[in-house]
C-alpha cells in the first residue's frame, strides 16, 4: 500500500477514518471527497501530501465495491504516500443516521436560547450538525 | 451435635458467596475485554493526532496558544478524580484516592469562602487565593462518599458518566474545563486516575492536562517510525498555525477521554482480580468447613460407638 510510485497500475490508495472511539473505516479507495473547511476536496491516488482542516459535512469514499457516504463532525485529514487518514471526533455512515432523530435534534437546536455570544455559537453549531446530517441523508 | 448443623449452614453460605463472586468475576472479565477493545480501538486516533501536532509544531515557528498559557502563579487548580461508581473492586478506589489526597496535601487545600468571590471576579484572586486553591471534581460515587467521610470539600460530583465512557460525555466536561481555563478562571487542570499500562500493571497517577506542555513528547515507537520516513513537504490548508490552533483543543479532549477509558479498563481489571481472590478464598473456606464438618461427624460416630460398646460390655 505504501508504495508511492505514481506510474504503477494501482488506482487505489488506502483510506482510514478514525474517531477517538473506534476505527470507522479502513479500506482501499479509488476516490475520496473530503468536506474541507473551505469547500470540497477530491483526492485520487498520487495526491501531493496534504494536511487540511475539515468542516462538518459529507465524506464520500469510492471503493471498489461502491460509494460509501459518511457524516463527519469536523476534524482533520492527512494525505501522504497514498495514505489518507481522516481524524474526526464523530463519524457516522449515512445508513446509521436516523432521520427522525436528527430532525428532533434540529428542532431542539433551534429552540435553544441564544443569549451571549458563546451560547449563540453553540446553537449555530448544533443546527449546522443536524442540518449536515440531513444533507448526508438526502 | 448442634455444631454440625452450624457447619453445614456456614458451608452453604460460603458456597452461595462463591457462586456470586465467580459470576462477578466472569462479568468483570467480559467487561474488561470490551473496555480493552475500546481502548485499543481509540489508539490510532490518539497516535495520529500526536503525530500531526508534532508535524505542525515543526512547521510553525513560534507556537502560542491560549491553552498553553502558563500562569505566573498556579493559583486556582482543578483536580479531576476518577473513581468508580461501584465497589467490590479491591484496592482500585483506595489507590486512586490516596494518590489524589497526596497530591492535594502537596498543594494547599481550598477554602470554600474564597471560592465564591473568585467566580464572580477573577481579579480578586490575588487577595483571597494567594496561597492557591484546588477544587476537586469527583467522578464516581465511591470517591465522593469517601471524600465526604474525610470532610474534604468537593466542588462537584459527577456520577452520570457510565462505565464504558462515550466520547460525547467526556467531551462536554473537557470543553467546560478548557473554556474556564482560557477565560482565566482556572490556572491548571490535573486528572487523578488509574493509568492502564498493561493487563498486569496499572498505576494510580496524577497527570496535568492544562496548561498544555510545549513538548508533546512522542512515544518511542513513534519516533522510530518517523525516522524511516523521509521529511515530507506538506500542503497545509489553512496555514499550519491555524490548524494547530484547532488541533490542540482536540488533543486535550482526547487526553481527557483517554484518562476516562484507562480508568474504565483498570477498574474492570481490579474487579476481576478482587473477585478471583474472593472466589479462591471462598473455596478455601469451604474446604476448611468441610474438613471440620467431617471431623465433627467422625467424633460423633466414635462417641456413639463407644457408647454402644460400653453398654454391651456392661451387659456382658
């Protein structure tokens, strides 16, 4: 996996998504779309070394078997030597997200009091999280 | 003999206890395996994070972050003690609490009165808390009741964090401490817990989490792996300093989480060992009681025989 020969026939690179609790995904990917802090970044084999900050959003991983979609709660991504590591505090497969539950969360987040700036920031973040989870589902 | 019936009763009681302790041992073993697996599953995240911090720290010249602020005087300290909610785990709680107390004795104890003033007005800290104070945040019911027994003040008792801690639960706590630290409300945060070194060795330690130390020392196997690797020129987005500013809080959060998870694993190991000892001791007790019972029975039989033989001899 670790060979960095750009001209080899292989089209995949290794991709892992880890959270403090567990390893969510470890596989060979053909293509990955990261929700970077300033927009989506697409990665293919042979990508130049990159460290980037992630936003709350949708992570797409194209494996040999098909497309896998995740929701990630911010974090960081590092790509070097055809090895991509996504570090995030919360990552969930789209199939694991329960629409009803998220909608409830969104309601709750909206109902939150936004008094001082800190509380408002918290509220906005909670809304963003719920919204993005819904978008991942869509 | 009445003694015999007593022995039978006691043996039965010992058997019942052994059944219970054996079950508890099995449960602790299962829980330990689950907790251990969870601890191992989280390792890649922790390792990678440390690696990233290291790389970024090299890419940024002067590193300055609110979380690294070193207060001129360590005045308001926080000690977070991780004890268990449930007992019957041998010396687990005693060890952690002893270590925590020793740490507290090393630093002057807190005064409740000064506490209130400080929260309202940070600037008064020079007047009221010049000696320095430590507020104790206690996780786990066992530790809380012990500290209450000692008359040691506890700022807050946290008992709702489960035996298998989830990141969200710890996250909230870590964020709260970080916010207070950045706001200047507290000057340092330490955690007293049972560090999990291996299945055979755990150690009660007090670790300082905040302020962050400048040198985030990598574990040996880490630097080794990097030695082989050539220096890679990374593309950073956004610039390293900004990423680092986000990475550091994540490191603190994960350290909190690690401590909780270590504590959970250590607790199960301690319980496993304690229950194994209890089961063995019950076995010994049963053996002893059985021996005593047999002896008593034999004595009775001998006495009866003597009676009969004596009677027969008298008749003859």
